[in-house]
């Protein structure tokens, strides 16, 4: 491959300035789904398109160990967690903890806990002049997931602290300055908090099948219990993704506000597929994390491009969900596009692609959608509210994305459906 001048320029600033469109825009300029660049002075390859997803999740070609920047591990994922493992070690821990818990027959347990939290919160929201939806939904999800995990009940003060910590770790990996420092501090405090429960569960000999006991009793390849730090990281890896869905619920509220016809359709309709189409389109349309990273496990060629062993490679998640070759009118919000759509793990990648059983894809896409459906039902059927004037612009440089106002509602009132649905 003949290098272009673009290949020799460090693109770190450009990536930070436009994280969601960086790969797609440069791939179009290069006229290919793969191009080379430099990030933080290191050679890197960026890939996009459905075929690139198949490539990226081929474990014979890519590994995750050593691929994630230290700032991501020190905020979002934690050091030593399942995301940093490969091969048999990754499969053993993922199946022993994560797939075991999300594959349970009791699929409705966590969504039902969240629904209870929504219903209990509505009376207090009605007495406030304004409610910042993003933060409040994060609090509801924190309460629900901690109860589901088998942790002791959280009083209001502790619940708000834990919610703020988990949301700060999600907010920090692509940030600079105070936002990143808050994430670092929050990660340290959250791991210390989670580690105490792991040790307590072990001391009590707890074996009740709860997520806490599953993590506390899980053993590594050497047959020994995970050390306190690693066990705490994995417990947080169960809690954090659930709390992260607060961002999707906020985006769902934005979509309902932008298209009142869908709000009315979901409020009055009884077709569950409409709700499914709407939630999936929110996940496709709105930005979450822009890219994910891996390293080439060995040297190989793909699409006329050489990947040397160890080459840092970025997969374009947002760009694939907005690829016009896959999605007609990709920049339009059209939930009905999912009517008749066949699920495809290589074309729809809001939380990564590939097989969740053996690969590095998030194991609980269905759980995210179920939690979002609770939120959308609450927003359309369980409550009425107004949306006061606010700044709903999403800065193109901010990852993970969110509107400047974090979506504020007012005049909240519970409806009769809050207890009937």
C-alpha cells in the first residue's frame, strides 16, 4: 500500500475534535475501509464497514491485551478486568461470570426492579421545579442494579454517591482535565467500595447465586479466588454497564421530544414491536462510544493492507451504525427501518459486534434494550412532563456524547398507568 501524506500526520487532535466522525470521514477521503494514521505518536490502523467488524472480532487476528489505553483501564474498565483478557482465559471468566448471569431464565428480574424504582421516584419528581433526567435515571438504575446484584440496600445518600461514581467512570476515558480526574478518583473509590462487599461475601460463605456471590466465588485459571482488586473490578463490570444505559434513556427522551408522533404512537399503541423498533433506532442513531480498540495478534494482510503484529487498530462503531451502504438515510431517525430487519452482529454495533458467547462483544445487548423499554414506557405512559427551553445541542467533540443540558424536564406528574402497566 502506498502511504499518503495523511498517514504520516499524528491525528490525535483530529480524533479528539471529532471522535464520532473521524474514522468514517477519513475512510471516505482514502476511498477505502482501512487507512493508517498515527495516534499519540504510535502507528495505528482504522477500519470501518461490516467486513471490518468480522475482521476485528476474529480472535486469530486480534487480541485485546495491551490495546486499551491506560486512561480507559484506569477509569472505565478497571485494570485486570475481563475486557483485557484473550483466548481461553477470557472465555472462562466471561462464561463463568457474565454469560452465566445474563443468560438466566429470569430475564425480567432487573427490568422489574427498575420499573419499581421509576414508580417510586415519580411522586418526588412531581414536587420539584425541574428534574435533570440523565442524573435521575442513573440513580434509578444504580438502585436497581445494586439490589439485583445482591448488595445491601442503599440509603439515599449512598445511592447518590455510588451513582455519581459509576457515571463518572463512564464519562472519563476520552476526557481531559477535571472530568478525567473525577473519573480516576471515582474508579478508585468504587473499587474500594465493591471490594468490601466481595470480602464480606467470602467471609460469610455466601453462595446464593446472586451476582455478588458469583463474583466472590469465581476462580481463575490457577484455581484460586480472584484477588480483591480483580473481583471488585468484575463486580463493577456488572454494575457499570447497567448504569451506562441512563445515557440511552436520555437519548430516547430526546427522540420523543424531537418526534412527538412517536411519543403518541408509543403512548396509545399496544404493539410491542413499535417499542422495540424505537429503542433499537435510538441505539443506532445516537452516539455512545465512537470506537473500540484491539492489537494485531500476528502479521496479516486484509483488503490490500498490511497489519504488522502488534498494530493498534480502531474499529469505527458509530460510523458503521451510520454507514449508508448498510442503512438507508443513516442520518434520519426512522424506527420503522427495523421492521423486517434480521439481527446482524456485524452491521449493528452500538455495543460492539461479533458473538457475545466467545468474543469480546458486550454479553447483554438484550438487557440494555429491556432497561430502555422500561424508561420509554415511563416517559410515554407513566408520567406527563414538559420540556423547558434548554440547550439540547450535542457537542461533536464530547465522548461519550450528551446534550449540554443533560435533558431537563419540568411539571412532572404520574398517570394512572404508572401503577396499572
